[in-house]
């Protein structure tokens, strides 16, 4: 622990150590592991622990009526513990959208398997980077930035796979986080330069 009166060299080493620790935390995703894999306590496993069959539902099936995500993250697939990777299958019926959201713990790499998608993200300078993706295209969404995917095609559905650099990337919906939370409506009205009744209409629409 740093104490007043330390020699300049020790003070420098201490500050350097703290700085390196902060940098490590800042640039890390999931913590590195020191073993081949991580097992739950007091659990003996076989190959089934490293197998996930939850995506079989999309094989030979029809598209759902609305946008649907099938996740293969730590919550659904315990074998991902410590592995810093997860997947999501995104099904887009005609005209459907994956609304504005962020992944606070991971970058997303999206690959369009079928159809086409309009995608985009906004950086911290409020610059929108938007692109029309065709089948076979990929797009990266930087970690923690607001982004969306939209199937603007009026005749064809779309299918995409997203890979994440974390076993638990997390998903935070912008609209629900803001308007379906318990933030005081007066604060929301002031923040969006509108009135409380407009905020109430937005909240009621989301709840519906």
C-alpha cells in the first residue's frame, strides 16, 4: 500500500503497478484461466459437458413470426465457463428489427447466413456507421457501443450468427433500460427535453 514519505523510486514503482493493474482490467474481457477448462465444484463431467444442442430447433424449421434470438452463452451452456466465447443465432422475419442495444462485456462479430440486413452502430462521437449486408458478409460491433440490425427486405427473411468475445456478453436494451426502469419520469422528461405525459406514453407502449 502506498504511504506518504516513500522514496521516489518506490513511489514510482507503486504508481506503475497500480497503472498496469488498471490497464489490465480495462482491456480484459473474461479473466484468463490457468487450466485447460473450468469445471463446477464437485462435478465429474464427460463430453456432454462440452456439448450444446439448444440450436437444433432451427434445423428444418420455419422462421418465427417475430425477431428471435437463440443464445449459446454461459447461462445456457455451462461448458463455456472460462472460455471467453459465446454465440447467438438471430432470426429475422420480413421487416423485423433487433432494436437498439449494447453488449457491455464483449465485441460482437455478426455473419449473415441468409438474406440481407441493414446494420449499424454509433460511436462515442455520435457518428453512425451503417451498412447493408448481403449473404456471406460480416460486420463487427465494438464492445459497449449502441447498435442495431434490421431486415428491411419486404419479401425475404434473414438469418445471422453472432460470435462474442465473452462467455457472458450481456445484452442491455436501450429502450427498456431507460423507459421500463424506475427512473423518475421528471428526470426522463428533462433529459429528453419533453414532457412527462410523452414519457408516460412511451413507457405504456413498451409495456404493451
